[in-house]
C-alpha cells in the first residue's frame, strides 16, 4: 500500500485504484505505514531552502480526511503534518502544516485562492496540493495538470510549482502552465512578469528564464525543450468562455485535452495523426463537434462517432 500511496500522489493510478487509496486513507488514520509513506513523499518534495531546515520527525498520526463536496464535484484532502526544524540558534520549533488537495473532475473547472492571495484557476483533470498557510522561505505547491495563475508579489518568498520533472519559480506574475503526467508535452505561456523554469531532461537539467510573450514547450518523449513567441494580448485563458489554445500541439495531446474538457473518450487510431501538429484557437465557447469540424476541415482527418467514443483517423 505504501507504493500505491506514492503513486496516488504522483497521479499514476487508475480511477478505481485512486478510489481504493482514498478509502484506505480514511479508514486507517492511525497507520504507521501511512505516516511513513507521507513522510517519504514530503521529503522528496522539499525545496533546497526547505532542506536547510533539516526535518527530523514526522507526520502526526492524523491522516488525510477525504471531504466529498457533491455540489462542487471536487475532492479535497487535508494532510496535517508536523516537523522539527533545527534553527540557527540551536533551538527547535514545531510547525504544523496542513496540506490541502484540490482535484478537478473532467468537464469541470475550479478556482483556488491560496493564503498569500495567489489565485489559481484549475482546468479539468488537474490536481493541486498546497499548504493551507504558507511558511518558510518559499511558497511551494505541487501540481499535475493545467492552471492559469495570478501570483501575488512577494520578492522575499518566491512562488514555486513542482510538477513532475519541471520546477517553476516566480516572484509575482501571470502565466498559464500545463503539465499532465499522462501527456507528451508540458507547456508554459507567460503573460506578465518573469518566470524561471528548471527542467530535468534525460542526463541533464536545463534552467531557462522566460519573459512576457515567451512560450516554453517540453516534450517528454524526445527530450526537446523549445522556446517560441506568442501574442499575450490575444490570449484568452481557458476559464474565460471555455477557451482553448493549441500552439503547435500534437493531436495526441489535443485529443486528451478535449477528452478532459468535454468529459468523453477520444481515440486517435494512428500514429501519423497522433504526431501531427496543429495551431488552433477557440475562444467562443465552441462545442466539441464545432472544434473537430474546424480541425478536420483540411480534409486530412476523419471523425467517427461510436456510442460515447469518438475515433480520429488520418484520411
């Protein structure tokens, strides 16, 4: 179960397995196995500045409570944790951190306001883990998915997003960041301010600093990291009129994004089409059929409906 708990927080489980883990967490609040698993997870996720505190002890025996909010269709998990940190004075202090998880179902969106005033608009299928109150030298959150952020300015406490093999560091800015573990490509679009991205690529780590109008894309399959330009003034975020922006995106990732947005199953039947790249923008609350009609208007893609599944194939 310890490995399943780890896989749950890294979004590696099926829907059925995720439900099993959630039930287990609720039913075994006193379990030492869960304590150890959570301690290991948060040790993995410490930033360099956090590591200066040299955590020694551990999770209190209370464990995540799954709060089902049927009206909002969102899952929240709070994880109380305590740790002992050695200070420069040699004194010890005990700090309690309560972690909250927001998980957004397919076909839904959610807005989260963090304790520092940062606003995160979460897209369908996204998962965000964040502290109820920020403490320490940085403001760190963990995300799998897509979010549009308005980060509150605080030069003394950089805002950090940890997402798979990408760390994003900002002081105060607006940007869209998308990084789903199950998609080939991660993408960041910067509207205002500046962002530093640290990307772990095969056998190396690259750090890039972006300026407004920069678009960063990282392909996990081939290790390519590309920086290009886009027009921030013409950008409309996904939470505004259900906007969609496909900037040089492979159909494989587009199909997954449309599946999340419209809560349906879309299957790309051949690799030629899956690897084909598209530039498309939809900003008028278009339906799925309207979007697919536009994307297949060049005559190179066939769209076929079968029950609740949509099949895409090269012509």
